[in-house]
């Protein structure tokens, strides 16, 4: 923890040093010994004590609240990545971190799916299926190969992996060892959304799954947390019989909440 406090202090120093005083109404004369804002000026802009801010930069054992971090992030005009970084270093949860990003896959990425010969699909932040290729539609026959209904139909939920696993009776036969896979998927889902469980879309989905599936409700209450992993995935396909794949999940750098899932057929 001491090293993270030190890193936070050094990072704030760098941020302060790159900030032009005149952009905040302070003179930028030659009397400044160093480039950028002074500590006192940052503290003034953030509405905190200069001594307190100095202690943060010095990496002292002070309890930096999420509110103070948010004011510093706003004062120093941090990017999304920089803001996330200071909250991570301070071991705090960003109150704005639950603000949903746009849950849409870039056209370039969705276009590339057609160039991939093996089953591939893209999932969003609540594991909605955003896009998939023909090979994935063929594998998930009866689900992804069906055309989407009109969006004007208000009662049609988006295709979602959790709904597919827990609310579609046919999936129990389709997934080999359904209970083991369903338990793991629940734990992976909890790990993936652990920092944003108060998002309305997530709250709604979890409540829907708990009401519609006793198994999901039981697995969810167990609070198992597992990072999403690759490995063998076996299916009882209605036409092909037993088929096995090796699964790999990738995350686009610019939209890390998206998941590009690839299924390579086993020899």
C-alpha cells in the first residue's frame, strides 16, 4: 500500500506540472520555480486544505476519500483513463465509474467477424450479443440463426448469454454438463460486473434471471467470483452431435467492456 500511495503522489505531481496556470486564471510569470500549478493552487481549485494535498503528494498515510479524488480529477481535467488510474492507486471506487459506456461494437470490429472462419461473437457490458458471424449462428442453431424481431415489439429482450443459459430450456441439453457450465458462467458474470452492480440495466437483468431461474438465484447467492477463462467448450448440436471447441475471449483496447469470443474447433 505504501508503494501505491507513493505512485499516487508522484502521478499527481506529474499532472500538476503539466497543467498551465493561466488556463485556471493564475499568472504564469517567471517567479514560478517549477512548471505548472503550485500545490496551493491545486488545493484551492479542488477545495481542500493545502497541507492535506501536500500530504497526498508526499505519499503519507492519509485517507483520501472518493470525493477528494473526484475533485482532483475534475480540477486537473483528467481523461477517463487517468481518472480510473488515480482511483485505482488510491484503492477507491469511482462514483462515476458506473456511468455506462456506449454498448455498441465498432463497425470495423463487427465487419471483421465476417472474415473469421470459426464461430465468433461480440458481447456487451451486460453480455448482450451485439454481433456474430455465420459460423456462430450455425453453432448456436435455434438461437443466433433466427432473425431478430422488429424493435417495435417492446416485449422482446435482446439476445443475451445469461438468458440463453438460464431461461431457455433447450440450452440444458445443448451445453454439455449444463450445471457446471452455468455455475461457472454465473461466477464469471459476477466478476465481470462486480464494480457496477448498481447499473439499472444490470439490476434489471439480475432480477429477471433470479425470478426466472432457481438455479441462477442459487448460484448468484453463493458469491463465487471467477475471471472469464478459455478452455474446452462442448456442445450437443441438434444436427452435428457432440462438438468441442477451445474458447478464447479478447477485449478491444478502446472498449474493454466488450468481449470478442472465438471458438476454435478441436481436431
